[in-house]
């Protein structure tokens, strides 16, 4: 009996020792299995996080690529200014990002032309009026050339009137308008009256409708030049005098170096007094250079004394020396 008790105690002691030995091992194995499971979960979570991060990265890259393409597109469109000057100014709805490296000073011009931002739109609006400068006026006799410059392209308008102040809305105020946009503005006002004072105002309006108007100025057209006139003080020169004598007539002819009248004084006494009202004469008042006239009613076989006379349009008179002739005898 004691033998069996001793064997039982030995077995119980062995079991206790085994339990004591196996219990930590079991706990370790359990804990180790749980640790492996936790590690696996953490690994899975890390993998999920990596996948999520990769998805976010892909989305960010896609959005960035999309934005870059959009920005690149706007940058490329800005190059339209090289092909069509004025593109930047007229494409006010296009937003050009800071990342765009616009060539040849286009970026600087863009900032200048779009100096005012429109909140919430990303666009800019030109609100600055053109600057007028270097006004020059060249009045002539019946017209005047007006010229000025602006710092940006704009239209060209001149209001002018004989009245002051110039009323831009009055129907009596004349207007010259050129709608093309330029920086160099030239207008010819015509027709104008000579030696007359005109009052005028110039105006330029840019593509955005901003308007600059000058103060009133005036100019006076020139007068017609005084034509130097010369007074004719020279009497006609009588040449080639001929007398064909008949019994009761005498045919006279001569020439002058300018157009003049034709007149012949005659008398039977000498000297012939051309100033006396009683002295006979024949006359043709037409102005000619070849003169011909006939004296009739003379007495036959009689000596006469005669003087030729020609007078030009200004009254200069030329006379020949007195000469004599005798008519032939009658049949």
C-alpha cells in the first residue's frame, strides 16, 4: 500500500512538474500565435495604407498633369500674340499662370495690358485710358494736318468748329473719325477756309472703351499767297508801216508787238494836231497785233499829213512820226 502511495505521489509530482514546464510553453505558443496574427494584421494594414497612398499619388499626378496641360494650353495660346499682335489684349478671359514663361516680353505686356484683376474670375480687365501726346498741327490754306501719339492702340477722332468752346454733341461741330486702332494718329481736316481760326478737340478710345479727350486748342489757316503783279508801262512798238495811195483813198497797215487799237490821224496842214477835236481820223478799237484800215473821201491830187497810233489794254500809246503822201489824179 505504501508502495502504491509512493508511486502515486511520484506520478503527481511528475504531472505537476510537467504542468509547470508545459504551461509557460503553452502560454508562449499562444502568445506567439497571437503575435503572429497581430503582425499579419499590421502588415495588411500597412499594405492597405500603401495602396491608398499610391491611389492618392496617382490621383494627384493625374490632377497635376491635367492642370499642367491646362496651364500649358493657356501658355501655348499666349504664343498667339506672336502670330496675331493684340491677342493678349483681346483675350481677357484667358488666365495666364505664373508658371508660364512667356517669350519676348509677352508676360510683361500681359501684366501691363491686364493691370486690374476681376475677383473670382482669374481674368483681368483694362481700365486705363490711352495717354495722348506729341500733338502737332500743320495748318495750310484750305486744310490742316493733325497728328498725335498714344501709348496704346486706339481709334482716332477730331472734333472741330468755328465756335468756341467746341461742343462735342452739337450738330454744327464737325467730326472726323477713324475706327482703326493705332498708336500714330494722322487726320487731314478738309476743306477749310483760308485765313480762318478753327477750334478743335482730339479724342482716342482703346479696344476696352477707355477714352482720353484733350483740352481744346485752336489753329488758323494760312492766306492765299499774294501774287506779285507787274504794271504794263510799255507802249506798243509799231513796225512795218505801209500806205497804198489811191486818188481818194489810202489803205494803211502796220504791226505791233502786242495787241492794241488801230487809229490814223490825217490833215492837209502840218503838223497834225492829234489833240484837236477838228483833226480827222479813222479808228478800229479792237485789240490786234496786225493792223489794217482804209481812209476814204480824200481829194484827188492833194497832199496829206498822217500819224499812226496804237494803244494797248493798259492805255500805253504809241504814235509814228508824221509823214505825208499825195493822192493821185482822178480820171
